[in-house]
C-alpha cells in the first residue's frame, strides 16, 4: 500500500509552512510573512506517532502548497530585474490543484486570529464543488467536479476508489482566548475544525492524534526508500526545474522564465528502469551580495541542506552563458561536501552548430576544455551534454549519476591499498629539510560515500598539501575512484601501538606483516577514529 498523501492548502500567511514543519519536527519549508514565498509543492515524509504510544507509527507524505489568492507582497509585484511576479499565478494555482488531486487528506488551514476571509470562503466553495486551479478545472477535471459530505467532521470528494478527507485546521490558536474564534471555522461547512498553534504548540498533541486516526493502518512492510538521491543545483535559469519536470514526466515544479521561481528544495520521486530516484530541485542562486532579503538566505540554506542529504549532485551549467562566480561557488559547495558530481551542460540544443570567437564550430570537446579550465576543483567530475527542453541525453545523465553513486560506494581491499602506498613511498617519499623521511605503518579504506582512506604514519607534518595532491592523483589512476572525490585522513599512530609493521624491505605487505590475520582485518572497525589518538 502506498504512503498516504496529505496536502496543506489555504490562503497566504495562515501558517501552512509552519504546520508542515510542526509535523516534520524540523524546518523543511521556508517560513516568512512575505506573501508568495512558497510557490512549488514542498513534500516530505513524516511519521505520526499513535496517541497512546503503543500503536504503530503511521507514515505520510505531507505537501505544503503556495498560498491561494495573493501571489505578491504589496508594492513587490516586480522583482529586482523588473519581472512581473503576478504571472506566476496560473502556475502556482496549478501546483495547488495537483496537490489536492493526488491527496488522501486535505488540511484546509484557516487563520483563527484573522477569522474567515473572502479568500477562505472562495477556497471552501472550490473544495465543495471539486473545482480548483487555473480555470477552476484542476480538481474538477480529475474528480468529475462533484463532492459529497462525509462523516466524523470531514468532507470527502473524489472518484470511486480514491476517497479524500477534508479537515479545516484553525491555525494560530496560541492560547485559550482564541478557541472560540477557532470554532467559528465550522461555518465553512467541513465539520468541527481542528485547533493548533505551531508557535506555542497549543493543541499540538490533539492535532497529531486526530491526524493519526484519519490515516490508514501502515503497510507491515515499509516502503523501499529511494535507490538514489540527486540534488540538482545551479544558478538562476540554468534549467533545474525543467530537468526535474522532464525526468518526472509532468510539471511537478514550476518552470518560469522569471529568475528565482523555486524557493524551497522540492523532492520529486521518479522511477527509472525499476529504480527509485529522489530528485531534489533547489533554488537558483546568485551572488550573496545580490540577495534580496531573508528569503534568498533561506533558499541558500535549503540548497546546502539538499547537497548534504544527496548521494549525487547534478551541477547544471547554462551553455548559452559564460560561467560565472555563482557557478564557481556552487562547484566549491559540492567539492566541500565530498559528494560525487555530474556536470550537466544544459541547453546544448541552443549552442550546437554555433561558431566561437575564432569562427570555428563549437563542439563538446571545446566546451569541456572551457569548463575544466574554469572549474579546476571538479576536474575529475564527469560531464554530460544535455537539453532538458528537447530531452537530449536525459537517460545518459541518470545512468551517469548511478555510476557515480556505485563508484563512491566501492571498497578497496586493505592489502591492495598497502601495496599501492608502499610502492608510492618507495618511489617518492615525502621528507623535510632535516632529512627525516616519512613512514606509513598502515593504510585502510575506512568509509565509503565518499571513499575515505586513512594513513597511519610516523609524522603527519611530512605529508603536506602537495604530497596529498600527489596521493589523490595516484589513487584516481590506480583505484576505482577516478571520477569521485576521495577523502584522505593522515594521522600519527596511537601511543603504544606496535601492531602496524609495513617497513619490511624484502616483502610486500600482507595481513600477517601488518600484524593482523585476515580474519582480524575483516573485523576492524570502519570508523577512522578507531585508529588515531584524539
């Protein structure tokens, strides 16, 4: 049985994003008083605990939607480059309609402190008639435009086999004095409202208990998680949302020529040849000094979080423009995260066949040389020529992402590593001006994702930045990590530890020469800290 879906809808600033964060127990969606902050559907899987703590935990996919009715702040209809933000209305309403159409439970959020407004009444009317979205055909088209009054304080509408519950949530009930105002929400026609305050947590437990009761019993076999999580990052208008939509096969996130349309990191689960891929669409970024208000800082923070929780990063590059400082900053973020990166050269259909400044045709090799020269920190990362608009090489892009994930998950035997490093030390050993030469007592790959190689040495200071770069290059040549980042940990051995012996001149290191049997080596911990002093 699939995980039930919950859609949170309502006009702007009624606390929808705060409600999502309350249910997720962490900050998932951006919370800001500026109307129009949430534009895409922002989804997260949450676990709802049973009221008595003895029942099963019920998972649900909760989706926050854009606020209906007001799409720009007063006096801020146009952004900093003059684009008319009101043109996003149709796209935002379509996203709301899509969330409603696929939801099992609809949480209609209404601000108890503000009371029922004209926009609240309009939303209620559309929910009753089953018509929501641009042209008011979004839900009605899917559900036949009919609705029926349900039971137990909820309303149900939908086609056979897909029943939906509608519950009014009176938000901002920060204390007892607002309870009477919350009861007035029953006038919307969907039964007794649920009360809650995301700010003070008033009625939080009652709200979650009622939500738990409204969800079906969970599947005894938990759903298989995504086989691969991919963060799609890039500067504004690089084509990130177009790529996600193309791979998802539907307009899952808003695609607009208005720069900065995507604010949150949006998770989209797609299936590719029997494998589940979680695509994380992030906000398009620009120079920090150009950020307009706190919202862009929130978006930047969400992008960094998306990188941290991803398995592979797709760095989108717009082939029609020169690489910028923002591209370099994003490349640096990816590099510091030690995540595999695929550099996706988007909009290739717009530059193919054009001539460069020397009058020669622009080819993939020319562009690759240019990117390698500008993004030196990712000179090992593979590159894919593509077009989200035409579908050029989308399958190859996903295949490359899976290859990078598998490469980063590879583990190299300890004996192979020790033999390789011994050969490197014999050929080119680091030393200082006093003639002290480096000795390596033990080498092991202590982690995967990223491949982490630990060296126990006599003097870590001998292994300077240049020698570490030398080791990185040789490891990429000799080990199956040619296109993914490698993390090196170089430490002195623990005091009193005499087990590490790789300095026998006449024999290649073996398990026995290192002081361990093969069985003991297999039981060594993967944590690097186990080998070093604090």
